[in-house]
C-alpha cells in the first residue's frame, strides 16, 4: 500500500512540475510587433524619386516627404477591424524648410492586422505585407488577395540592426518583393520593417539599359527609382 501511495505521489509531483514548467514557458514570438499598427501613430518618410527617360537621355528628380498616420479604426464588410491610413505629402522647396510647410492629403489606404498576416490596400490593390509567424527565409504570396499577377515575397535579414537618418533600430527584417537583374533590365522591390515601429524603408527600382549592358560606361536607361526612408515617428 505504501508503495502504491508513493507511486501516486510521484506521478502527481511529476504532473505538477510539468504543468508549472509549461506555465512558465514564454509564448511563441509571432513577430506581431513588426507591424504594430497603433492608432494615432505616424511615420514621416523622406522620399527621393528619379524618373529616367529616353531618348532624351535625361532624368527628372522628385524630392518630398510622406506622412502615414493610422487615423481611424473601423470594421470592413467582412466585420474585420480595419485601420484607416491617411497619407500626407510635402513637396521639397529649397527655400522653405519642411517644418514651415503644411501637409496636404495624398491618398487613403487601409490595413487589416490579423493573427495570420498583415494586409494593406494600396491604390485599391490588397497586398499581404507580412505573414505570422514571421521568420527568416519564409516565403508567401504577396498578392494572394489581389486580382493581379502572383508575386512571391521572401523574408531576409531577420532581427538585424539597421540605421536610417540617425535613427537606429535594434531588430529589423527585409521583405524582398521582387528582384531580377539582367543585361537588359533591373527590378528590385523591397521593404524593411522594425520591431515596435513598422515600415522604415521602401525601394522600388524598375529600369532598362539602352545599350543592353550594365557595364557600359555612360549607359542610358529608362524607368524609375523610388526610395522612401524613415525620418521620424511618434503618436499624436
């Protein structure tokens, strides 16, 4: 009888230790903080945009700031919580500092943050920006919810430090949305996100080489090069 009681006691003790150990385990890191989507938060970006044209062999440069702010929370037609992203713009003027300019509304986007992904509607196209859990080398269809060409996104450089405009972010990741490089053309679309902040960098490069070689000195090409870099962020 004593032996039986000892076995029962040991089983109960083992179960208690197992439950306690399980209770103390940290929840899995899903990466939700890579896109916090906090209401009333904003990010201001410096934007440099180049448009290369042929046959004139010239280029047009545009410089401006974009402010993205999560201004409102509502429910979409599927009953899902949806963030309204209002995007404002200031056009660069060498004679007037940005601080003295007023913001003008550029457009309005929307974002759905779920347990499985982040979906952002940009210019009426829904993109899957991040999957959850997000991890290094993960791949997903970035246009799965859009009526457009399928595009595989890939997560690289996970939880690495990055710095922009004097701001240092301890943990960031890069999403490669599209990349190809040949002697004829070059395409590179990528975004970088920081934990606790969201999108901090975006690049869109699409151009072709007139001479058919990137190694040709003085080669001319046409297309665009668009870079958006975080300047500041906060809540208001």
